[in-house]
C-alpha cells in the first residue's frame, strides 16, 4: 500500500513556498526591472545562481548555516527556540532560495517588457510607485506572473538535493515524494517508486500544460 504522506507533504511544501516566493519576488523583480544601481548585476547573479549551482552545494551551505553548532543556527535556537535543520520550516527556506529565480526571472522579464509610457502615464496621473506596480504593471504581465507561479511550484515539487541535505528523511515531517522515490528504489520496491514517479510526472505535466494553454490563448480560441 502506497504511503500518501510524502505526496501531501510535497504539495504543502510547494504551496507554501510558492505563496512566499510570490510575495518576495514581485518587489524584487520590480526593483531589478527598473533600477540602475551599480549593485544590480550582483543581485541578479545571486538570484540566478540556483539555476546553475548544484543543489547539493546549496544544501550543504544551508545545512551548515542552520546547524545549531554554527553561529546563525545556534543564535536562532538559543534566542528564539527555532531549529531549522530536519524541520519543515527549514525545507521551506531552502526551497524559497532554490526556486527563487524561477519566480523572479519571469516577472522581471514581464516588467521589463512593459512600455515606459505606462509608467509615465501613471505617474502623471499622480499614482505612486506602489500603486503603479499593483494597478497598472501587474495586470499587464499576467502571463509572466502565471509562468513564475507555475514554474516555482513545479520546481519545488521536484526538489531532491536541497531537501535531502536540509531535511533528511523523516516520515511525515521532511520526507517528500522525491525522497520517497529514492528510498523505494534503494529498497528495490520498483512498483512503489514507479507510482510515486508517475504522480510527480502527472503533476508537472498538468501544471506546465496549463501555462502553455493559458498563455497561448488556446482557451479563448476553443470557446469561440
């Protein structure tokens, strides 16, 4: 009998990570799209590094940082009673860092493509930068927002290296589907591994298909 807990935990992790990433990424992407600061290339590099950095490298450094034996991890545990390693909270933080470029880059690209005349018209009408962002810019980049949301969700669902390094393999706490597949393969339970793999395949296929269908306007064409 297949254990559904890894699937539920994976969905929970992906949902929480995506929501937090959306909140973080909108102002960050807006700054990257409009700023002329000299440190902008540095910030863009840091944001995009998870795209090319091996997940085990990122997971290792996060493990060291979150460990109670190190300064940051020890400070969190001593003064706030927070232990991030081998916890769901640690998985969320690791997932946010690892999936950050999948949310920020599409939104930044969308904002960069908005005509400057829209910015200027909004400012002439007395709108603040915050009002311009939420009332003018974001409604004009809905495809980019959807792409970022779906890519971040799907990427979090498929994580392995980072979640294994930070969370380990604790049932009902940190054991997500990707870890469950690895366990089943090691135990030679290929039927269970196949079931988990098919579920992940189905989830990622559906969410990516939804992006292409919606962004491509196929729904409107279908209903005409």
